[in-house]
C-alpha cells in the first residue's frame, strides 16, 4: 500500500469512527414515548369556539400493543381529559394522569394488557389563544375591522395541544378529522372534504377524508371566512386560500404552484400522492410556511405578492418559500425523518430544493450565487464554540425547537449543494429517486439517504458525509506556494472564531481549483497534504464557483488575486470577499486586506457583491458606535459607495434588471444608514410627497424610503408613518412601516414605538417582536433592553414557546460590550427557563466575539480609513 493510499485508508478509519448513525430502525429511534404501543388510526372530532376561545374534542385511536403493558403513555399538553376508555375483549374506564412538565398523558391499566389491537377513546377540552402553537386564533384586518380565524401550527411538538396523540414523528398513523364550525366558515385540512351537514344554530359538521399514514406534526386544520383560487397541475387539484380582499395578491402563488408541482413530480420520480394540495395564508402565523401534508399554511408576507405595489424582494421570497414548502411534501411528509436529530434532512434538503427550483424557473435572479450570503451567515455561526453538528442530539421538546436554526437550514443546504457537485447532478438526482421510492410513507435517518446515493454513484457517500454532518464546524484550506516553484501544497485545519483550544477536526474536502481564466479540476483533500502543480506565474483560485463549504487561505496568492479580482466570475468574486472577511475576523488576515478588496469591487455591477460589501460596512459601523474613529470610517464608506449611487440614481431606468433595482435599494439604504445627508433629505421629501398625493410609493425603494424617513424622523414624520401603518391592511406594508417606526432616532419616539408592543393594534406575536426590531434598527438598543426587562412577563406572554426562549437573547445580541454578555447570563439565570440556555449561550458568545473584534479589528479599520483619507 502506498503512503498516499495508507493515509487515505487511515482517514477513512477516522471518519468511520466519527459516524455513529445507522439506517432507520423503529425500536432504536430516540424519543420519550415507549415503543410498546403503536397508534394505527385516529378518528378525531373537534368543536372549537372562536367566540368562547375554547375547544372541545373527542377521539378514538386504534392501537397495536406490541408487548404486554401495564399503562399507556402518549402526549398531551394544555388539555383537560374528561373521559378515557379502552376497548378490546371488554371495555375499561381509565383514570388519566397528566404530567405537564413531560407533556405526557399516562393511562394506568387495571390489569396487564397482552399484545393485540385495541381502541382507545378520549374526550377532552381546552382553551384557544392567539399564541401561534397548537390550534390557535389568528387575527387579521379587513379595512378597520379585526377578524379571527382558526389555524394550526404543530411542528415540532404541538399536535398534542389540539388532541392527545403519539406526538413523535416515528409514530406514523392514519388521521381522519371531523370539525364543527360556523356555517359561514370554510374548513380545510390535509384531505378533501368527504361530507358536510348542517347542525342548526349556525353550525355545520365537516368530515374530511382519511389521510395516508403520516406523522402527527403534519396534521393541519384551518377555518374562517376565506376566498379561494382553484387550479390543477398534473391531475392534482390546487386550492389557494386567503382572507378577504386579497384575490389579486394570491394569483402569483397559484401560478408558482402550477410550475413547481410538475417539476418536483419529475425530479423526485414519485408523483405527489394526495388528491389535492391546498395552501392557506394568514397575516399572523408561527412561521413563513408550514409544510402540513396537502394543507400548507403560510404567512401573508411569505406568500402573497401584489404586482402593482410589492417589492421584487417580496416576489422572490414568495417563490422561494412556496418552493421550499412544496418540496417538503416529498422530503419530510412522504418520507419523514425518524427523530428531530435529523431535522436537517427535512429542512436542509427543502432549502436546497427550493433554491434549485427558484434558479431553474428564474435564472436571472441568480439564486445560487446569492445563496452565498446565507451560507456565509451559517459559516460565521458554525465557526464559533456554540455551534453544533448538522445532526445534533435532541432529547426534549425545547431542544427540538432549538434545532430550527441556521446550521440546520443554511449549512444543510450548502452541504447538499457541495455533495451534489461532488457526485454529479444526474447521479445525485437518481439517488434521490431511489431513496424516495424505497422509503415512501416511512421514516428514515440520514444513513438511509447516504446508502441510496452510494448505490447509484458508486462513491463512499457515508464516509464522505460523516465529517460534514456528524461533527461541528468546517475547515480552512491553506495553500502554500513556498515549497518549490510551480507547486502549491494544500493542507487543512479547523477554522474557528473566538474559540479557545478548539478540538482539532478533519474533513474530506472536495476542492475545485485552477488558474484564473482556465479550467478547474477536482482535488480531494484529507489529513495528508496534497501537492498541486500550477503553470509559471499563474494566479490560483481555489473553491471555484464558491460551492465548497470551507475557507481558503493563501500564504502568498491573495494579493495577486485582489489585483485580478475583476476578471473573476461573479461567484468567485463573492467567495473571495467572504473568505477575506472571515479571515480578518479570525485574525488570520489584517482587516485592511478586506477593505482593499472591497475598494477594488466598489464599482461592481453584481448585486450579490455589492450587498456583501454593504452588509460588512454596516456591521463595522455598528461596532464603531461610541468610538472617535466612527466618522472617519463613515466618510470612507460613503465615499466608497457614492459612485454606485451616482451611476444608479433614485429611479429605475430602461433596460435595468430587477437585480439592478435591488442594488440601487441596497446602496441608498446603506448610504442613509451611514448618515449621507443628501440621501436622507431625498427620502424624507419622497415620503412626504407620497402622503400628500394619490401617487403611492411602490417596489423595493418604497421600503427603503419608509425606513430612512423613520430613521430621520421628527414627531410629524413619525405620526404620518404610524398612521399609515395602522391604516393599511397589507401585511407587507404594515411590516415595513412598523419597521420604520422602530428606527426612530428620538428617545421619546422610541418610547412610543416600544409602547406598541403592549398595545392591541397588532397581533400579539407581531407586537412583541417590535422590541427586538427597535434594538436592531435604532441607535439606542439600551432603551429596548430596559423596556423588555421591565415588561418581560407581559411580552413573553404574547409569544409562542417556540419564540419565547430567544426573545431577550435577540435584543442583547445588538450590543458589543462583553459586560452585556455577563448581564444576559445573569438575567437568564434569574428570569428565564432552563430551556433558554442554548440561545442564551449563543447570544453571550456573539457579544463577546464582537467585543474582541472591537479591540483587535477596529484599530486596523480606523488606520486604513485615515490613510485613505490622507492626500
């Protein structure tokens, strides 16, 4: 065996040691509930009352007892059990024992129950609230009138709030729902309506068809005064539902769905299996979208699009979110991860597939190039001590909620894209088809996907993937040209930010590398150095196209790349910027190197490149708060961006693309935030003009004008913005206008904005989120923090448990003094539940990291700006 092969073999052994996961097996799937009882079929009847904010229900559950038992244990939360019986050879009346801490319902049995099939019957009641969990009341506005509808949010662990159930994803079962609702309401669930019957007194009974076998978190129900658009795609009946007055805004969603469903049918090789696909939109939901099988529920801001007034960003967001949620109908619904430790397999894949579909149908949006921004955000978190593997242990309901983070979504998407590039698009797709056909209507682990991909590609996918999914972080690939002429040496080490003695880790790294202007080749890097030959005087670029999830550090090759950067493809310019910023943050490169690169690219016509630079300038500006060097930096940054503004101006011109308009909006927004007086004056003028005439502000620039008007507002401007926010029934406009109020500069105006959080002019969750928006948008986050601490109980009561744990952490993260990290930890220990420990630790680490950057990086930035400002 050669030394190279020996090293490869030893590296494979290391990775095999990392890999602990095995293919799916029911009995070894984690979870709280005993595996001795299986639910087979639920027949659920609910009677919700909007007027009384109450719920009554009953259910019969056909169960299979797999081994002799003395009790039945399932999940229930916030429900009172009125009656419980078990039927088999005879009927037993059972006495329920509720455990609120463990969210379980235990039913002791009068005698040992042998294996067999039985029927469990339960009757229950509970309350309805506007907290976006379980079955809840969702408020929306029609003109000046507030109305209420009913809808659900069960993922991750809240089906148990509407009916007692085995609320873990491995317990798939058939569900049939019956609901008693107002006769004027439309009722929607996973399956088509089987029959309806009037009950008198203004009520009707709606019986839905039985579902396929599925996880409890995918059950869905909504009822309200809906309008609907109908369509068809590949024989599947489509319904797009929305609250009153939004028909024109829902047309785009139907158009997008008609494109996506046939595309996914072909890609997955398994046709969408349900007879219908309904999608429903509300102004107040738990998330942008929830992928309930056959009954997807969205937020208006992520689903509706007004072709007359909405921004291009809103159009893109609608397409991407719809594509993401429909992808889940296969990846998550048809095939479901066995436990929440593999949540990334649902969310990372749906994110990747949504971006792939967006890029396929809208290539001019450059979705994959711009996805680099999401990848950079994930990598910034993944380099820190508070990161976690893509596959992370989950033991509690709170940990299941915490798993919905950037590592799960963005790192998951980025790794899948890198894996597709490594295997090849066709082989990757064929592996997905094999996986989908093999596991439909079942549960899996990540190992099951790796097996299918390896069978098709012939490559060691499990060994390759283990390092990326089962350990935290990622590598930096170091390129050393000092060893001998025409040769560079590639090595890897773990890339970290602000970590003390991080654990050394290794990955199998696929590197596309080649001289600028020439073809690239794939080099695989493991533990051993790899030597790569290059032509004389060639300028080398690694991680070509930016597909790899790793950093690249050149010992001598960075400066030549900066000089040639304008000749690089857009994705490589963006990738080089991302690496330079990360290396500067890590102390591996002086911050001036990033600023020099940004200066070289200041006139770039790429929206993605300009947005990256603007984002980092804004980050530095926030770090500079209270420092004497802030104005020098701001002047340099404004000078850097002004030529772009002079070129683009305020108004779109003939022949421009939507991305040109986004670039304009980014430049104007950033210049205004950096204190460019001419931009602030023009924004104020345009806003006042829009209030005095019938001509409305539209498009991406509308939101920027509102935000800058808010940031520069006096009492008059503030009141005009507030009145517009209360008056509009467009959720998109309302969100932007309240965001503008959050940016107000005057402490008295900030106090007025914060007071909205405790008022009733917004749905509870949206109202509470005003406070973190003030902390992020205003120059005085301490006002938001003190308000949040003073009113902690009232604000937390407005939030779902899913959102409550990170509420204070979100506010504290707007500070950059290490003392604030200690303050957060002390406050959390005294006032927050233990479930908030993860988000508290992440926020405290982020604050301390920013403090370290202020001490180390800002002097470099300020020195650069003074040098550039000199004659």
